[in-house]
């Protein structure tokens, strides 16, 4: 892009659009990874002071809130993809807008799977200790 823009004075438009679309996909796939690794910024001042079942219970509540958001995000992103329709991105190899916006529902499904996995792990930790007594 630098060569085309500054040397030939004829920038390629599709490279800029391609970078934007890859950035959208990268951000959307980064969201489930962050939640899976528990690397998101969290207000854990109170949760850090809790121990045992109390901490797990608060964690389960936060996971359920996140799961609710992820389901809502899935529904809204599917509606958004349907609303955009089969419009074509001008100057970008006749790719439809849905190819870019499909990152949203895919990320939402992955996020739901991550939350369900974390929910089962926490429930297993809460109820698994009682059975071992």
C-alpha cells in the first residue's frame, strides 16, 4: 500500500477495506478467547475477598449475566446480518457485507460455548465438594 500510495500515486482501495474486515474478525474472535482465559478486566475487589462457595456463587452469577448478554448478542447480530441483506462491498472483489458481519454471530456462538463451559466447571466445583464429604 505504501508503494502504491506514495510512489505510483494510485492507492489500492481494497487493501484498506481488507484490513478493516480482518480487524473486525480478529476483534470478534478475540472476545471469546479473552473470556475463556479469564483475561477480561473485572471488578473483583469483593470477589477477591470471598472464598470457597461464596466466590464460586458470585462467579456463577456473573457467568449467567454474561450468558444472557451473549444470547442477546447472538439474536441481535443475526438480525443485523439479515437486515444488511446481500449487498455487495464496492471495490472489494464482490464480497457481500454479510461475509464481514458474519463474525458477530460466530463470535456470539463461541462466547456462549465458553460461558456454558465455565458454568459447568463452576457448578461441578460447587456440588462436587459436597459429594466428597
